[in-house]
């Protein structure tokens, strides 16, 4: 499965849990273990990307809320007849 198809941190974690269980099998061939290790590294990077995107989205929403609050405060001050500084 392509790493981009993992669209949530939870789906990445679930696959990583499956890999941990598979690697714990003593009968797993070395080549298969190496392939799972490489997949796990890619999944770790995908999880990092997803978390970073989530953090950026939260900061963007917070910035938009702050701008909205400042805009609302300025409008309220104008309506009350107070001078507005730029």
C-alpha cells in the first residue's frame, strides 16, 4: 500500500502495530523482516508529516481566530465612537 494512502495518524499506528507483531515472529525470513523495517521507516516519516500538517492547520485556525477577534474589537470600537489605531 502506498504511504500516501495512510491518511490518518491512527491508520499509520495500526499498520506499525501489525509490523511489530510480524517482526516478533521467529519464523520470519530476514528479507521479509528487512522489507517490513523499510516500510516502518516510511510509515514513521508519514506519521511525522501528518502530525506536522495537523499542527500547521491548528496554527492557521488560531491565527484566523486571532485576526477575527482583532477585527471584531476594531469594529466594536468604531461603533462606540472610539478612535481606531492602525
